[in-house]
């Protein structure tokens, strides 16, 4: 029986795609990385993170500095961020059904809380774990389950990226992948996503009929 629904943040709950694209390109121009453009963006959405970095000239050694600068700039633009259509209603319904809602994200907890607070839904979320590793969420997922005493059957993760799917497969928990985020449908399928939804309402449909893993 599912008791806990854990969400990714950027690309799943909030539409930060335009902001992420703009901030990345500002940094890329200063550091000499290749830019994300209308002509290459769709291809990049289908590639694993390391391959994207290779195509853009961003090595794994560049990532910590890039992420740090990115988050510093992101923090200044939080007022731009809003929920995808249907997300506030989804969170409200999950709460009404007695499910515990949490967020596990690579973004910083303070950023997440700020956005939730601005939209008046901070109290709807039982816990926020920010700052998870860019290249893997398996360890923080395991830590969350251990901390709360959850079995694999009790948790469902909802995310929009290949790495979300891969982390859940490593841990053995179910994932609902969403089609409206950063990664393409082909990337999600290649990672092994078995459930991909195209609207927040479909998440509720799946939870109502979710089979045991």
C-alpha cells in the first residue's frame, strides 16, 4: 500500500525549463561552453547527462563549479517560477487522501521552500530533501526510506528525468515519469520507465490502481 509520494522539483512540480536554459547559456557564454539552442535542445533532452556534457564541452570536473554558479543565479530568479497546471490540485488531493507528500531534489532546500511558500503550499509538504547529487539520487532515496521506516511498496517517486528512473530502479521503488519535464519520452523509456503520464490527473489514476511492485 502506498503511503508516501515523493516528488522531484524542477521539471516535475515547477516549470523552470526556460529559466534553466537562460541561466545555463549565460554561464556557458562566460566559460566557453557550447550553448543550448532551439536546434540542439530536443536532441540534448534525449541524451544521458554525461553525454550532454560531452557534447557541450562540460566535463565532469566542471560540474561542481557550474552547479554552484547556476544555483547562485537561480536563487535570484525564484519569483519567475510557477507550478505546472494541475499540480496544486494534485498536491491538495494527495493530502486529502492521507498520503504523505515529500520532495527529493538536486535543488537546494531553501529554494524549494521559498517557491512553496510563495504559492501558499509549504504546509502541504511533509519533508524536503534538497541538494541530492546531480548524477544520482539512489543514496538519498535509500536514506529517506530508512529514516521513515518505509518499505519499497510504500513509496512512489515522481520525476521527469532519466536519472530519476535509474535511481528508482536501483532502489527498487516505483516511479511515475512525467512527460512535461526536462527529458524526452525516449530518454525516459530508454532508462526503463514503465509508467509515463501526460498530466497530473493521470498520477492520481495510477495511484488508485497501482499494482504491487
